[in-house]
C-alpha cells in the first residue's frame, strides 16, 4: 500500500434502515480522512461520487467503494453482512479501519 493512498481511522458501525426488512451498515470516515480521500480522488469522478477502495478490518480485507454523505460531508463505508458475520460485528461497535484508495 502506498502511504499517500492509505487512510486509517476509528469509527462506529451504524445502521440505516431503508424499509422494515432492509437495512445497511456503515462506518463514517472522519472529516480529516474524508478530505484526504477527496483530494486524492479529485480528478477521478465515479457514479454518485463513489471512490473505489481496499478495506482492512480486523482479519478481513475486501474491495468496495466509499460514498459521499450529503448530511455530514464525509464519506461512508458500507459493510456487507458477510463481513459483519465473519468479524462478529454489531451496530455500535467502535473499530480501527484501514482503507486504501485504488
């Protein structure tokens, strides 16, 4: 991993409920780290402002994208059910997260 592409932070897992049976889980990338991602990705515009990343969390690593959150001005990182299950994650967990902009 290149140091310029690497972003490390602590964040709390939170849940967004779309409908009664559908919910998504996210980590919010803090202000300073979101700004770093935004600067690094300034000329690489993707759908919905998404930025492709490689994530390392506990014992897992996977490719996904972070998305800009209009309310906070920060990026949010979605966490799939499979990753939550393997790492025994639940809403409210506060963890170290490492992402590399790819």
